[in-house]
């Protein structure tokens, strides 16, 4: 997943070894991890993968962010809000390769979304559809 889910500070002294154990909180947000392949099944390097949110009442999807595929044609986008319809558009050499509307499930925390009145995506639209509480 992209983004920080925990952080901590450490200050060292002289001639010290610090053995750290970090317990990460449970992560309930969604991400999109994918691979872009050409018609022969080869990975597409440096394709642009755009994440858009489909918003009712808007004529066009709302652009949120983008990334590029790596040497294996892979990409990662997130964290994503629950009960939100997303769209991916993939471009390589000005050709649209793929369109995919998406709807992730349960999460807890902030996410990539069209900004709400509070200024960020939040979990207000979460419906308990997972095994654990949202």
C-alpha cells in the first residue's frame, strides 16, 4: 500500500544497538495493484495509470492521481475509500489500453478521494460489509 500507516522516532546514544519491534495497526483500506500487458502478453513499461473517481451528477470522472508502471508493467494506487466508484485509465504512447470501474469495500482511515467538506476522504460512507467493524 502506498502511504504511511505508522511512524516512530528513535534517538541513539553512543555505542548502542537498538532492537526495534514495530506492531502495525490493522489495515482495512483498499489498494489497486495491477499489471499492464500489451496484446502479446508482454509488460508495458512506463505506461501512465490514472485513477479517477466516478461522481454522480458530474459529467466526467474526477481525476485523483496517477502513477507509472515499472519495468514489470506493475503499478500500485491507494489507499482507496469504501463505497466509492473509481475508474482506471491507462495510457501508453497516447493509446488508451484499459478502462475498469472499481468499487472497494471496507476500510478505516484516510484515503484518495474527491475532497469532502472536511477537506479529505474519510470513512463516513463505510458500511459494515467486512468481517470486522469499519
